[in-house]
C-alpha cells in the first residue's frame, strides 16, 4: 500500500502533463519538490498530530508509523542531513513531553509503544531498500536510532525518577529494533544500564534489566569477552539478591539459558514470591528443548519444589509443565518418561505420577495391563502399575482398579515368581529385582481378601518370605502391614507375628545349643544382662527360662561378632526379629494388659537387645521398648528414667540420643505431663528436655523444639521460661542454618499466640526480659551474622502480642463478643519497657537502654489501654525524663511522641473518683514506690512535666499536663480524707530544705495534736528548681484555717485553673446537667461559708468513716457518678444534717 500510492500520484501527474502539452518529468519534479517542502514546513503540526492519534489506541500505531516514516523520508530527501536534523529535533520535542509523565498513565504507555513501533517500521524499510549489508547499517533508521539513544542516555541519569523510568523503558523497547551500533554507543549504553540496575526505584531497575538482557551474547563459546561475562553475572546477581520481586522476575525471564545460568534459574523455584516460583515452570523450563539437559538431581529437585509448594498456582504450573511439555519430549511414552526420572532412586516420582494422572484424566482409560505386561515386569512398568493402582484406590474407582490389578491368587503367584528371581539374581541385578518385589507387595496391601483361598495362599507366601535370611526391610514393612489386613483382629495379628518371630529365633537357639552343649547349670542372676537393664517385676506372669535362654545369655560374653561368621548370622537374625517386632508394634493400638503375648516378647527379645554392645541392636531395642511403653502407662512411668538418661549418654551415638528424645515426647503426648511426672518430677523432665535446646547437635535441637511446641500447643505444658527459650532460639543467629528448627518455630509462634489470648498475656510478661537478652546477644554478635535488628525483633514480638489478631476477636463488636480479651494488652508491655529504661548502672544496661525508646514507640497505646494504665505510663515517663533522662536524639523524639499520644486521651480531664475507682488507684502505689527509689541528679529539675509561671509571680503550674496535675491533686485530697487504720504512704514530690520527703500521715497526726503549733510554714516562692504547687498542695491536709488569706489564695488558684480549662469543659461530655448545677451551687456555698465564719473554719474537718459510704462524698459531691435526682436530694439533706450536727 505504501508503494502503490506514490505510483498512482506519478501516473496521474504524467497523464495530466501530457494532455496539457507540458513536459511530464518537469511537472512531476516540481510537484514532488513542493510536497517535500510542504512536509518540512508542517513538521510542527504533523508530528504532534501523529503523537496525538497514537495515544488514543494501539490499533493505529502501524498506520501512524508509516505516515511518520514518509515525513522522515521527505525531510531527508529535501535537505539531507539538515532535513533529518529538523525531523529528529521535532520528534524529540514531542517525545520529551511523555518522558515526565508518571508510570501508570495509559496514554503515555501507548506513546512509548508507538515509538517502538516506529523504530521497528523504519528499520524494516531500510532493510527492504538496502542492496547489501553495508547499506543496511547506513540508512535513515540507523542514524535516527543512534540520535534517539544518545538523547535517552541523557535522561537515564537525571534526578526525576519518572524521566529515568521512561528513558529506560524506551531503551528496553527499542533495543529489539537496533541494528549494528558503533563501539562508543554500545559502551555508553552498557555502562548506563549497568548503573541503572542499581537504581533505588525498582521500576527503573526492571526496565534496565530488560534492556541489559539484549546485550547478552547469543553464542556460547569459550572466547566470551569480558563485557558479555559482566552482563550475565549482573543478571545472575540481580536474580538472586535483588529485594524487589519484579526485578528478580525480569532477570529470570530474560536471562539466557546456558549451562552456567541453569542452576541459578532452578534456584528461583524457592523464591519468596509465588509468581516468581510459578514463572520458573511456565517460561524458562518450558523453553528448554529437552529436559535431559538437566541432571537427574536437578530434575528431582525441581519437581519436588514444584509439587510440594504451598501455593496452588505453583503446583498447577509444575504439573502442567511435566504433563504436557516434558511428556512430549519423551515421545508421549510414560515408561520412557519414568526412565528419565530414575524411579529407583527418586523420592518424587510417585508424586509426579499422581499429579500426572490427576491432570491427564483423558489417558487413564487407554492404559492396558494384561498378562504379557505382568509376566515381563521392569522397574518402570512395576512402578507405573503400582502408582496407577494407588491412584484408582484413592479415587475409589473400583472399575479401573479391577482392570489393572489381578485377583489375589494370581497376584500371589506373581510375587512368588519375582521373589524367586530376586533370590537367584546376582549383585548387579538384585536391586532391580528387589524394587519390583517391593512394588508388588505394596499392591498386595490394596487387595480385597474376601476370597478365603486367596487369603490363605497370600498368608502362607508372606510367612515363607518372613523366614528368608536376606529379606530387605522394605519387604518386611509391607509384609507385616499386609498380614495385619489378613488377620481377623489385632490380637490375632500379634499372635501370628510373635509365632513367626519365635520360629525364626528357634533356629538361632538350636545352633547355639549345638555349639555349646555343655551350657547347663543354674543361672546367675547377678551376671544376667536382663537384670542389669530394667526391673520388670510388674509383669503379670513370668515364663520359665529354657535351656536356649541360658545358652543365649552365655553367648553374650563372646568376643566381637565380626570374628565369628556364625555369630554374625545370629546377630543379623536378631536384628531381623527386632525389625519385625518394630513394624508390628507400630501397628498395635490395644493396651498391653489385654495382649499378654507382648510380655514374652519384651523379656526375651527387647530387653536383651539393650544390653548388647552393637549400636544397631541398642537402637532397635530402645525403639521397640518405647513402642511397648506407649501401650502401657505403668511401664512408661517406670522406664522414663531410662529414656531421660539415654538422651545425655556420653558413649551413645547421636541417633540414640535423638531416638530417646523422640520416645520421651511420644510418651508425654500419649499419657500427659501429669501422668508421667508421678515418679519423676515435672521440673526435671522439663529441664532435661530444655537442655537439649542448648546442645550443639542441630537435629537434637530441632527435635526438642518440635516436641516442646507440641506440648505447649496441646496445653500440656505452660512454662514461661520454656517459651522464652524458644523465642530466643528462633532469633539466635546460630540456628540460621537449622531449617527444620526455624520452620517449626515459625509455624508454632503464629499458631500459639494467635489461637489464645492467655498465651499473649504470657508473652507480655516475658517480653522485656526476652528482648533485653536478644539485644545483648545482638550487641555481642558480628554484624555479618543473620540476626535481625532489635527493633525488627520487637516488631515481630508485638505482632504476636496483638489481641486483635487472636482467633475470633473483633474489636468492633464490644466486650460481649470478645469476652476475656484485653485489647490494651500492649500497654502492659509499655509499662515494663519504661521501667526497664530506668536502669543504666552497667554498660550492658546502657547499651540495651538505647534501643528501648524506639521499641516503646512501636507499642500500641490507645483508648483500649484504659485510664488507669495511661495514668501509670504518664507518671513513669514524666519521672523518667526528670530522673533518668534519655540523651539520644532519636530516643527523645520517640519518648516525646509516646507522651504526646498518652496526653491526648486526657483532653477531657478525669474528675475525682468514687469508691470503686479509689480502690483501683492504690495500684499506682507500685509505680510511685518504683520511681521513689531513683534519686534526682543534682543538675536535674524535680517536676515531672515542664512548668510555666502563672500570672501571679510566685506560683508555678504545669504547662502541658495541667489537667493531669489537677486530677492527681484531687486524688491525693481524697486519699488524705479517707479514715483508714493503715497508713497510706504517698510519694510527696515536695522536698524540704534537707532533701527529705515528708510523710502525709505524720503531718496529719501532728495537725490533730496541736493545729497551731505544728502547722508547717507556707511554701516559699519557687527557687531555681521550681516545684508544682498544684501537686504539692494536694498532698497536704489543711490543718488550720484561721488565716483567711491562705484560704483566699487557694480559692483564687482554683478559680484560675477553672478558667484555663473552661474552653475544654464546653466540649466535655456532661454526665448530668442538673448534677453539674448542684455541684457548682454547693461549691459556692462552701466557699462563702469559709470566708464568713472563721470560727467554724478553725475546727478540724472530721474524716468520714469508711462504714458510711454516703459520707465519703462530703465536700466532693460534685464528683459523684450517680445521676438519680432523688438520690441527689437525699444526699444533700444528709450532708446538711451532718454539717449542722458537727457545728453544734
């Protein structure tokens, strides 16, 4: 179309010229030249119009690119380089408008795509018009792209992130259309992109990686230059270590697939981002021409990662890859596919086939397993039929299962056939024969034994196979399980297996008897290894020891087993008997008392194995003993001491230590901590198990942590010390490589703390000790170690201690739904943190103290904390600033933020409290006593909060927390007016001249004796260290009111304080309008009475008796919480009566 139109114009022009009688070539040249001149003149209108159209839709990009190419050609033909320069200048001017637009703007993205389309279009035009390769690199497009790239490279280094992003995006899209470029431009482009892959903006890094991937070499030769190696290495480094998942994904999708890069691509199957893990299976692995380029180990690892992933999308992508792409590469042959997986040594081949059958249900009906197939079994075919049988059995597809598997009698024949072949096979072929028999025995577990003849045939065959000397353990496991299915019940199953074990042991005893016919006489109890191992006197019966038992005991004193072939065979037979016993006990659930056959097996086989010197015998004996103890609580209690001792046995192997610890946890979980601690104290059991957490064996640590987690999740163990040790172990850098331990604890912490609020309360109590221990460990640890910062640790612990994350909690539904949940729990942690900040005596405490303000800032302190805890926090923080000030700038800032957050909840200053609230205020004594033990430094100011002088010269009042000071003043007045026998020692913030604190109760007793002579002088004007009068006056009892000036002064101060809070009182929630009016009237009456009758004021005010709760409100009725008008009038009458009686 682009060529037809100019031809048509030329033809029309020529015919018109010929009809007019003019020269055709001259007219055509004139028209063409005028059109080109017109194109040059209209650049500033045509190019903006094309850009405007391109941002509307991507459908017209090709059409607009062709238009723009024509304009570019016309400019180039008219003025040559000057015309191209004019075109490039106008193009860049319009492009610059787009570069500064933000990332997610659809119109700007369409323009960027249009520019890429134009570069591709102009490049295709030059290639089509070029006659040779030299002209191909010297066209208009090459010069234009070079000019554009140099301009974009300037925008890569600018400060604005939008410009950097758009520049990298254009370079990434344009590199596909780039032809050959000179070395200078290539070097500048590579260096700029290398710099941008380290940009702080992840979006810029993504585009830079995409552009940099175009500079990779497409060939894989040994003479690879350094530039290409650097590009690949940078891509690998970004794919491994970049914190942004998008950047890692961009590198994963654009890196070349070579022998060098494939291992790093496989690593992304364990990426933290599920989309990246899914991308490994959906793009790179599907692009591999043959999966045999991966080693068998890499195939195994990749499939295991994909099929065991917790994300369903990753599993689906992996299944799709192997069920479509990989099976096609194996010519759609399942046996060939299994052969490439090496099913004999594979741990994931079974999962692969199960996933394949589930995804490709269309091929299940086409699988045929006839007699020819069963007679000529191979490793792959036996594995295939077994996996298919299990899939049909699990899916309950009886029709397909019956088609695939023969009846019981025929199947027993096949087992016998291949078992005989296994016995006759040489060493090279024996592993394959064993594998085939194993698959057949696994199929036998799925068969229906309703046919009596088939059941009898299978039972006799399995019994004969158990008597074989060299039968593998896998066969023993399958045989014992199949015999359990054949047996009538568990007791019958136990009896049959024990009889088989007795028959096997009979051959050993007979050989030993023939070898030692003189072994007779009385048995020596002291030399018996049985008596040295365990005391089993609680068994219901004892069998008479036979001659074979006597000879067996004497044979234990022989030399090492390896010196005698017959003894070696005997030991292997005992190992086989213990293995069969282990498999039988694993499938037994009946109590030991109901199965008397077990006692003979215990005394004659299990206990003697523990006295052997061979490790394999000791491990099997200990495992069998643990399984038997799991069937009887009494036996478990009597042998708990043995299991605990074996955990720390010095001469025992690591496997024995781990096995003993597993048995201990199994018994605790089976019978409970209370039952197992009857003979051994619970503290000792917990201490021994906890000591394993401090060991050097990683696997033993993981087993101990897993067992303790199970005990705590089942609420069999509630121990704050154990919980603290687990948290420390979780963050300890020494356990960074112990993935079993870390994953177990990661799951436990989330479930344990978010499943019960009581567990969060326990964490809040140990929060500060645990955090300080971790901070000390952090200070002692190398910074290169994998240990998070203390603030990060604290954030994680605070997230565990968030009541809103508890299962079933909903802060919006009120206390009825959230019964027992304290949503202000983190304020308790805040209190403990502030108390910890008072400690700064040692260097360790000072190093720990600098992290605590930032942790305090992270705690959740809101209205759910309650007024009481907010008062405590305000008191402690104020005294911390005065007595132990924070010197770090960040710590001061965090402490200020916390204090400001607390004080905003006191915009409505709490009024005086009633009796119930007064009782709660006694809890403040703990905080006051705590603060009192810290002395003020000489250069520090005593007041809790900063003060400002009032309008009256000698008075000082709080600047920020005036209402809080007033509240404390009213509380102190109430505490002094209460008539309790016990002394209330209240912290007095005023110090006398000697620096000693005056006890309020002492001042009160002196006032009763002689009010005039013992009255303390009026406080002086504030010295360089000011004291808040509002708080000190609230802690003294007015003993003598003869001097009316003092009363007037106090009254004026109260009026000033009332004026300061008058504006806030307008917005304060009013409990009762009528109530507040009565309070104001009563206060005015009392103040008037004080001024007019000094004689009555001399008399000491009587202290209300605690036995009369109504009198507690005298003088403070304005703070009552009762809104009933009738009760208000009755209280007023009672107060007037009591006042008149007192005056009389």
